[in-house]
């Protein structure tokens, strides 16, 4: 009996140690690209690089349309690179918006040490660059999955026209606890990303789009966010939608159109 308890204790400690030191492998699944890699998209675009003060570099793509209504600053999920994510530009270009997307450090052509504060500061730096080009009331922040917490943090520091959260988590802790409820997670987790807390500082309209059958980040988390600020948050359920298939639903594009539409001035 004693030996069994000792074995269980050892396994428990090993799990905690492994998670603490290697959690970035669970949260970030980057695709790395050489700096000579050439992006290919069916729409005109510009590739940009931003050199950070600490030596990091952020790679970005910028699509433009004539007579733009503004720009969608898209903060992507935790996998691959903007090589593949750039395909989502069409969903916003077709609505009359320019489209801007970055790769986080360690993704694609972006480089440098990554931690939560650097991810936030990089995203904020790019936001400040964008508002030198666009009036701030024409900037739409869009955060998808991992990017939802980052977008909420940036929105809390600024005054964008709108914040759109696509399949967001209530907080990193809340979502991760579903899988590691048996560990002292608050002491182990290096990324907290408190979307619930960041929304307290957001003063623009907030729209949440979430599939009701999402197993990775449950729809209930968006319902909890909605309840925090019901007067400012509009929740758009995509019935039967999962985490990675929302574009397969016509309702998703109908929601996007309604959210992004700007009524012509009479």
C-alpha cells in the first residue's frame, strides 16, 4: 500500500514538472518558415516585418481593398502560420475591409523569445502602428481561439471600433483546468490570459461567435463572458458548430456580414 502511494505521488510530481516546463508545446503549435519563403495568395497583399526593441521580429501580411471601410486586425489561433491563416482574408475583404494579420514569435517568419507579456506587447505595438494609418474608429480587433484573449487585452488598452471574439476562452486557467483539474494549476500555469478580466476595460461593442458543439473551448465559456457584461456583449451561437469548422456554416458568414456592415450615411 505504501509503495503504491509513493508511486502515485512520484507520477503526480512528474506530471506537474513536465507540464510546467513543457506547457508551451501544448499551447503553441507553430509552423516555422524560412525568411526567404514566398507567400502566395489570390489577392494583392504586402508583407511587412517589425523589429522589436529586444531583438524579436514580427512578420505580418496586409491586404487592402479600394474604398476601404477600415481594417480588421486579426489575431490568429495557436497553430501553424499566416501562410495558411491568410486565406481568411477573403471573408473580410469581401465585406469591404482591409485585413492585417501577424505571426506570433516562433511562428512562421517571426522570431524571438515568447512569453505572455511579449505576446501582448507585440500585439499592442502593431496596433499602435495601425492607428497611424487608419483612424482608430475604423479598426476592428478580431481574436480567434488563442488570439481571443490577446485581442481582448489589446482592446482594453485602446479604443477600437469593435472587438470580435471567435471561439474564445473565459480564461486560460478556466479552460486548462478541464484537463488538469487534479494539479495545482494556478502555480504551474505560465499563461493566464484572463479574457474575463480584460473585458472589464473594453468600452467598444463586443461580438462573440462560438459553435455550440465546440469541445476544445466550450460554448459555455462564451455564455459566461456574455453574462459578465450583457449590455456590451452580443453572443452569436453557431448551432452545431465545432471549434474548427465554423466557416462551413452559412450562418457564420451571415453573422460576419451583419456585424461588419456599415449603414451608408443619408
